[in-house]
C-alpha cells in the first residue's frame, strides 16, 4: 500500500485545484485532506478522528501557511520537534511571497517552499511535479519506505 499524501488546505478553491492536479499526474497515492492545522496534527499523531488510521507517516505533507486553528508554521514546528515526525518531508504550499514567511519556514526545517502559481496551467504543472517528486522520485529516509504495511 503506497503512503498517502497529506494535503493541508483550508481554501476550497485551492483544495479543488490541487486535487485535480494530483489526479492528472496519475499518482496512485491516496490524498488525505486536513482543513486546518489542528486536524493535520491529529492525523500525524494518530489521535482524535485519526486514532485508528494505519500506522506510518505520509509520503509528504503539502502544507498551507495560513491556516485556521493552528497555522502552517506552528504545524511545521511541531513536526520538526517531534521525535517520531522529525524526518517527515514537508512542502510549504502557499500564496505568500512574504520574505519573512519564506525565511521562517526554512529556519523551522521545511523541505521546500512553493508559491502557488496564479496561472491555472502553471498551478497544475507545479502540483503534478511536486506529487511525482515526493511520492515517486524522492528516496525516503533510512528506516522508512514508500509503502505502508496494513495492520
């Protein structure tokens, strides 16, 4: 079973476009959606509504910066300070071009920072490239794999 992609996005329009782009890239990975930072952390820590999910981490977390409840930087900070999640690949996928957001994301250990293109075709291409890179081409850390073993 392929590892899922965790998509953390609160904007319904961006969520729909990202799902379309990922499906066009023909990835077989399931896409799990979290609509705020708290829900993303619940998924990653296997608690709340996600307490019974299959063990293992996602192939990549596509994380929006501006989120309700817990913002993307706080989610990233918790991922990087949690021993079980520390090596989790995280891509900040955001509309923010603010230098302080970019700098802070890298200070906290983001793997990549991608500004969502405004042009629809460019957006589709960028998301498809991200999905293929992190779910197929990227070599996961030692002790991890591209696959999750079912319970």
